[in-house]
């Protein structure tokens, strides 16, 4: 067995039939480095490649924001308000979660309800972000024809002129002026399908604090992936 965790516990191995060469890719949302191995490549050569780049791996991981788990007593920002996770032991067979003004109340019999907390926060984010998106669309005399949230990795949202909008649910962890800017940005695409001068002018008009929100996302957007996340463990790969 080839144990890639000896290089880094944050190294995640992915064997790809489409890849043409060995590659190391940072996944800031998952807090790991993906080692992409072409299907026909030697596992030993992949190990040597990763080992030769060990200092690069360590440098990238050390510069990532530390993960913030969904654990009892943890304070997390949700839709512009800091809220404390309060996990209460319960004999009920189901987990009940309520997002209150300053508390996320979790009644559960599970030892680790983090997956349930994430699902509840995602649903809460979808409801709140849709309300905001609908309001901005109304300012443009437009209506959204479809709205959903996802765990997006390469961008924070998308929107077409026909009213189909998708946002990252992790915007829920951003301050109000930041997620408002992203919603304004995507809403502006209901009118403009480009990033020209008129688009940015409309984006600024739709935002409550355009400059601050845009700058916050540019500098701190990477931090949104750390909530409820932990680094992916490395896998052991059979030797050839």
C-alpha cells in the first residue's frame, strides 16, 4: 500500500481517466490538496511527484483559514448575525434545528449532528437569499423563474436573463454587505448578460454597499468554505 498521508494528511488522491499529467490542485473549500493522477500513470511516480512538492503542499495548507466545525458552543455568522450553536441532548428519533436570533438550537440524539446542522443552514440560506434576490429582481421589474443554492467551488453565483439564478449557500457566512453585493451582481445579469460599464453601474445601484461588499468578497471569500469543514484524509492506494 502506498500511503500518501506520509507526505501530508491534507493530500487527497484522485485518479482521473481524463487527466493527461500529474497535477496538484488546491481545494480551498475542502481544505485539502488534490493530487490528480492519470489513469495510466504509475502510483509510485505519483508519490514521488507529490513528495517532491511537499513544501509547496505545506505552504498552501498553512495559508488556508482554519476550519470552523459545527460544534456545541461555536459562534458562527449566519446571514449577517453571529449565532451560537447550542446542542441539546434529546431522546427523539429525529433532529430538530431552529435558527433563532442569536442561537442555532439543535435538539438531537446524535453524537455528531454537523451534517444535519449544515443541511438546516443551507435551507435557511436558500430562503433568506431568495427573499433578497426576489426583492432586487422586483426593482428591475423582473421575476426569477428558477432559484436554487449549491455548494459552488469556482464562483459565488450565476444568473441568466431568463431569470434562472443559482447562488452559493455559503454566502450565508458572509457579512450582510458582502452577500448583498453578490445577489446584486447576479440580479444585474437579469438585464445585462456581460460585465460591461452599464452592468457595473446597475450592480452598484442595486447594492447597499457596493464597494465594501465587492472588496470583502475579493479578500475574504476563501474563508466561507471553512465553516463545517474538515480537511479530507489521504487515501491509501494499493501498490502496482
